C-alpha cells in the first residue's frame, strides 16, 4: 500500500514538473514574440507596388495571371492532428480575393506547398515550378530550416539561387517571411526572417512580413497564440485564411 501511494505521489510530482516547465517555456517564447515585435516593426514590407502594377497591367491587357504559392506545410495548409489539409488554404483564399477584386476568373493561384519542405528541397523542386510558367511566385519557407542543422547563411545562399533562377525566366517574386512558432527554434526563425528582409532590401525584391502580422493577430483578436497555433507551429483551420488577407493587404494597402 505504501509503495502504491509512493508511486502515485511520484507520478503526480512528475506531472506537475512537466506542466510547470511547459508553462514557463511557453511564457518565455510568447515574451520573445513581443520582444521581437519591436524589432519586427523595423522590417517593413518591401516593394509591393511593382507586383501590383504587373498584375494590373496583365489584367488590363486581357491576359491570364498565374501565381504559384511555393512553400512548406504552412502554404500547404496542414490540418493539425490530421494527415490532410484544410479546406481554405491561403492560396485558395488569395485566389478568391484577387478574382473578386478584379471581377476576373482568369486569375489562377496554384498551391505548391509540401509538409516539411526546406530551402534545399525547394531548390531541387524549382524546375517543376518554372515548368508551369507562372507570372508570380510567392515563396514561404524557413520554419523547417530552423529545425535543421543548416545555418541561416546556408538558407540565404540557397534562396539567392532560387531568386536568380526565377529572375532569369522573368518571373515576378514575392518573398514571405516564415511565420512564428511557439518553440525554442523560434529564435532561428526570427534570424531567418531578418536575413530575408535584408536580402530583399539589398536586391529590391518584394517582401511581406508574415512574422509580424501573425504575432499581432493574438492581440488584435484577443486570442492566445496557442489558439492560433494549436500544435505550436501550424495554424488552426480558420486562421490559415488570415495569411491570404495579409498578402492581399500587402499588395493593395501601399
């Protein structure tokens, strides 16, 4: 009987320790998000007008527009807890927003997201993106690279190659920062975000800061970050569409 009581107390002690550690860890990460916010505000969205003007020029000439959203599980719309994707992934909702704005069904937004995709894998897959002859490619990568052993310099080098190859084909480019995560790797995600911003600024490439906007969402909607990112990485079903609104506003509120 004494042994049984001891085991119960021991298990309860372990549970409380894990709960406390998890709670403190999440507090630190959430505090990091708000710490980054001040710095993030300096990472302004860049060069939206050239993309918007390009799209409108094509539409005014009665030409079709093909946009490819190229990224990882965030682009794919990974459904938390299921081996499937959400109904309203951000590429699908972005297509609806653009078609509605221009009253034009010839605007096509294609989802090319893959769970777990890193920058090196994206580079290998790039010929299949180019083969589809897109007008615009929106690149969203970085979270899985934060988990890898690759350095942020390695990430930047591969991104530069991707951009160069797309430019050679006269494809317009938008680089979207990775979205925040509620894990210690978020520090590296933020480092990648800053590196992307600097790269885009130096090379006059369109850049949209998803990191900042998603970090603000909790405050704006009076939500916890865990509500938005239930597994600490991926969005709850209803919040993927928010990414499309960020990109749409990026194009048309500047």
